[in-house]
């Protein structure tokens, strides 16, 4: 059955929306070959020239927040507004060459029918092209350039997601012809989420949970798993240990598709970074605007919320850092930020304070489960 999120693309009113395709290796190799042939054709013409590379613009000014008629989930998309990589401008020449180097490397990976992580790709490029690649960030940004040029997903390029994510609780996982993994018996470490999106897509999932709880912090996830909160509150716990990686977002999206009746609730710090993490799960990210809709889920803000501050001791309130204010400014300018989120963010900035989930330990180390249960009963999430 076709993913309703994908089919709903046909019903967006803005026909200029752009997205990355999931394509077979043969199609990706063909797109790379066409790009190379076009480049060579222009060089060999009677009036040779170096053409710019037209990339989908990934700036926030080119982002759109859209909701399809067949889904309640708003997602970040990019419009068909282009930027360029040029070999003729000194400040972009190296970035221009990096795109070709990464395409060359991806072509070889696809020919060999392999998968590589961004980290593996970095070390290979560092050895092969040290004049052009000196950091992981350069590789990550260039991969997104290639996605924006070829308009295909990273996974289609043979690039496997590196995963930090863990899952625990009332969930049975089974790869085809493999043993069943009971995520309630994995201890406080949980079960590691694979970075292979194809494996995640083919997982057989079973649950009797009533909620999916997304936890910002690894330490909080461990506390909830150790306390076996998922038995008190029938639930699946999932964490990306901070800002969500693609594999964790992909598994959450799979869970949302497999069990559409389960509310997805986020437990994050009451600070701009916590809200940014929630929004990444909920709407996607601008940097991955071409693929964001594939991983967006209808995540609801469980806590911490402004109405929780009355139970937090004053000593646990911490001043906002410059980085917090920078994140808050970015969120405020975002088209996707809904009004109730915006109001809460304004309160954070006005108070100049932040609160971490650990502040709830004032009420005892076993209080987190009680807090979650109370918030669910109140149903005070949106």
C-alpha cells in the first residue's frame, strides 16, 4: 500500500514544492552519468564553458510548511528555488569540485552494491582528495548538495544513516527470517536502532502499547527503562540522544505508519533546544527539506511545559545561554512554529531561564513515571 504521506503530495496547493525521490541504484547511476555527459558536452562545444551546478536552495527563506489533505502532519518542504555551485568563483570552486568527488564516490558504491556511512565516506575522501575534504561537516554538506542536485534521497545514493538511537518497551521487532527481539527485555541500554533504512523498512513490528514516548536525553531514557515505566504506562520509549538522526526519525515514522492510533508524546527540556528537537521530529529540518516529509510525525509536546514550572524548585532554573537565544531566534522566524509553541518560547525568552527534565528529581528519582502518567491523564498536549 502506498504511503499516504507520499500520495498526499498530489494534493498540495503549492505545485512548486520539491522533494527527493527514493530511486533504485540504476536510476541514480543514470542521473550521475547524465550530469557528467552534460558537463563534458558543454566543455566540448564550439564555445566551451564551465556551467554552474544548479542546486535546490536549502536556505530557510526557501522553505515552506505544508499539510496535505490526507494527513494531519505539517512538513517542511523546499520550493524550486535554485542556488549554484560555480568553478569560476573562488569562494565556491572547492565546493563545486566536492560535489563531483562525492558523486564519483557514490557511483562506485552503487556499482559495488555497497552501503557506506557518512563517516566512512569522509575517511575515504580524506585519503583520496585531501585538498578538498578536511572535515566531516564538509562531507555532510556536500552530500546534501548532491541530494539537491540529483533530487534523490541520501539512502538512494548508497549512504547509510549513522544511528545513535535506542528503543525500549512494549515492542517486538523481527527482521525477515530472524529471531524476534523483545525491546522490553533489553535492559536500560535499550535496543540499538539500525542505520540501514532498508532493514528498518522491512521490520515486522508488533506492540500492545498505547503510547510512543520520544525522550530527548539518553540518561532520562535509561531512567525510564530501568524503572520499566513502559509497564506502568503501556508504551514504547525511543531516544536519539539529543538532536534526532535520520535512522531514529525513520523508525519513529515507521511506528507511526504501523500503529496510526498511538499518540506520539515528546519529553524534552524546557528550553529552545528541547523545542527544536521536538520540531525536528514533528516537522523535519530545513537542511533536509528535500526529504523532511518522509520522516515527519505528529509528535505532541508532553513536557516539560510552562505549567510545570510551579513544581520546579527555583534553584533548578538556569539562565539561558547565548546558544539558547540563537536557537530561539531561529525558531521564532520559522514558518512551521505553531502559535502555542511560539507563546511558550516567548515566555522562555522573557524569563531568560531554562529547566532540564532532571529538575523533576526534586520529587524523587521515581517521579518521572508519575509525571508522565499525570500529563497523559490531563491530556494537556497539542
